[in-house]
C-alpha cells in the first residue's frame, strides 16, 4: 500500500469515506526523524499493508475511528472519501528554522503532575507537532510514520477557516452579521439556523435541537454519505440542515451549544453570496496566498464541502495558516491574511457565561467564543482552534507563539443533541488531552527557546 502521496498531486477523488463511520459502532531543534518509540512493529504498523491487506487489518466504515485503524484513516481521507481540491500558492510563506537544543526533555506541570514534552506527545497519540516562535520553527516532531509531506484531517478546526471566510465578506460589506441568516439562504426561513443571526451562528449561540437518531456529528456524516443511513434520513448537507427544531425563542441569547449545523449553514450563505464553492473560497482567499501544498475537503454527493470538519492539509501548511493569523493579529499582512478581517473575526467575545454553561471540554475556564475560534482570555490575546481526536491550534500573540498538533486520540463520547443534553465530563485520565495541557507545553517551549 502507498504510505502517502505528495500533496501537490492532491486531486478530487470519489469513494466511500471513513470519517465518523465507526461512531455508529461506538457507544532541541527541529527533528524530522520518526519517534523511535512509536515506529516499531505493532498493530498500527500492519493496518492497510499488503496486496490486499489481511481482512483484520483493513480500514472499513465500522472501524475507522478506533485504534489501531485511526492513524491510517486520519492520514488517508482522500483515498476513502469524495473530496474537492484546494490549490497551493506559487510562493509559499517561508518557514525558517531556528535550532533550539534539548526541547524533548523540557518539563511542564499539568493536573498536578510534571511531564516531559516527549512523554506528553506520546501519551496524547500525536501524529505531528510543530512550534513557531516569531515565525521561525523551533520544534517539530512526527510519529508513527507520519511525515512533512503527508496530509492529515483537521476535523473541527475546519470551522475556524469558515469563520475567517465569513469575516472577509463582513469586511467587504457583503455579509451583515446582524442579519437573519435566512436573508442569504431563504430555504432556511423558519429554521433555527435561518432565524438566528449570522453572528449567532458564527458564535454557536443558536437554540437548536437535533433528532435523537440524527445527532450533530452522526447526522451530518450520514447526510454526506460516509456512514450508513436510514432510507428516510437526509442524504446531503443541505437537507441535513432542515431536520432540526427550535429549542427556545428566536435568537435565544442564553444558549451556547457547539454543533456542526451552524458552520454548514454559514457556508451555505457564503456560497450564495459569492457564487463560489467553499473550496474555491479557501483556495482564492487563503491557501493560494501562503500554502506550499494542495489541500482538500470532503464533500457530499452534491459536491458540498463539509465546512465544519472536512479539511485535510500538511502540518506545515496548517502552521502557515496559524502563523498568518498570528501576524494579522499584530497588524502584519505578510502572511497573506488581512488584519482588518482578523479584527472582525477575533474581536473580544462577550459570551463567557453562556460558554461556561455549554462547554463540555475541561481546561477552558474563562473562555469566550467567536467566529468559530476559542478565546483564552489569558491576558496574552491567545486563541485556539480545536478538532475532535486531538487536533489543536494554539496562538499566543504576545509571545509570538504558533503551535499546531495533529493527533489520533481515541474519543467515543456521545455528542448531545441539544443544549439541554449537555452534561459536564471531567475525566482525570485525559488531563493531558485538555487545552490547558497544550498551552502549558507551548509555554514551556517558549521559556526554553527564549533563553
């Protein structure tokens, strides 16, 4: 089997998808070498190897989100799913390297314990990890056969890209954030997404509920056609958005409920306003300005991209994206991102109380949320993008830090179908998976790299 294909050759492909299929069956300096502790013989190394692979080592619709199959699936989405291509830049943003010694042994405290950076990365099922300080790569690691030229799923970090695209149209006067979203998508009139404002959709403040049989993750993936679905269930993203119901008054200001429908509804509006697909917008307005390699996004049978979770890129280009945002926060457009757009997307949120009621993730105390970005409110202006199974972006503007983490961390937690179904979970065994641990690791690297 192929280990991976060069991203410059990422075209569109169509076949069955893995993403969320298994949910139906679940309740120093820069180092480019692989981590010796995770590349030896083992279950993950045998997955999809051979011509054909043995039946028990094949990635299927029923096992793609379970170890040991996850790592292969997260790196080979294009080979298993319909996709739309996203083109790279002619002159990518440079990622110069600054050598810093002995970072693997850097320690930091989290959850009352002290861990080394190397142990943190192994324990959290990391595939790739990169840290930039003031635009220079000071730390980079790859695990279990993953490499610099290989694409990886972003999961819900994709939402943050959609939030920036929306801010671009707001800045251009083409999208009114205070308008009902139904102004741009009349098909959603009377629907919770359509009756909420654009900004409420961007901030996850829509009082919406999903049918118990179609939760916001499984329902979407079934609509895209990448998991088995009942004959009467929606078979595309647009129809998926129409099965929801209101759970409060129009524009209920007391709700913060994280789900996939709002970014898909916003993406529908972006397509209508511009007459272009989501992938075209990402190409023209983002990737063609800074990326070295092509990216791609998963699509449904109508060619509609999953704007809430379907982006796949290399680790370097994810770092370029995050670095472009960091520079724009500082008023610097050299990364290809408009500072005016980023100011719109990342202006201070005022929904900390609502977020606290609706947030399920430990380690996000005091956060706010806007345009599909998490705001840490740590005094440094730090922001985060986050995706299931351990995908993370951390940006600390004051310290000049940009960090990206790709992972294959098991997560079978059921997603609530409405804000009323939110139940806080705090699993001490997963403390290293929290945003607080990611920030602690980043700050420890900064301390050593700044000496």
